[in-house]
C-alpha cells in the first residue's frame, strides 16, 4: 500500500467533516511519520466519538505503518462500522492486513469488495487485482492464481514482475 497517497484523502475527509483536535493532530503525526503518536491521537479521538469513522481509519493507517496488522485490520473494520466511507482503498487495506495475517480467503473477499467500489483509481484497481492473485497463491490455489494472472497480464502487459510470477506459477502448477 502506498500510504503517502492515502493521507491526502484522510485529510480531506477530516476537513470536510469540520474536525478539530485529536484527529487533525493524528493526521499531522501521520504526515510526519510519527506513527506511535498518531496511533495515540486517533485512538483518543475514536474513544471520544470525535468523527470515529475517520479516527479509526487513521488509527488503522498508523497501525499498518507500525506493522500491527491485526490491530490495523480491527481499526479499519471499526472505521466501516462507524460511518467511514466504504472505499476501495479501505477494503484493500483490510485485505492486505488479512494477507499479512495469513488469512487469504478473507483477504480475497475484501479485495473483491474493493474492486466493486466506484471511484477507485486505475492504480488502486491494478494493485487490488494483483492482490487477488497473491491471495490465491497463499491459498495454494495455483489454477485460479494462473487464471487471474493471465487476465491481469492481458490488462497490464508491461508488468514484468507479473510476467515472472506467471512463469513461476506455471512451474508450480505442474508439480
């Protein structure tokens, strides 16, 4: 995930919501790369009910950066439960957390949900489609992984890493 691309969206959501106080301070900490402080600010904001959806989303980003994938997944799910916009980015984050936690079926579900959302950038769509392949690989469903990778390469023929991955998967599938 490219965190630097997500922070402006979070900032916009907080400014549109008229947030002040802890969520804005949490955002400042995120932008400065001070993830422990950001985590504290967003946690406090969420507990106070200060725009909890956005606070939990910020908390998830901070925990992601701290490599606390279980905590990040929980925070992102809380964001959805507390009114955060259901974006492809949010579902992609949850799916990436699930992959890191070796929960590929769950990850696949979130990537597919993310792909159905409107307003996804082409870059995000490409990332989620590749993540679907990673989920199939983690499930050791080589046939589905190869099928999705072939579809992916039809859309993104210049992705050299994907070409190398297809070569690898085709040898795996034969074993």
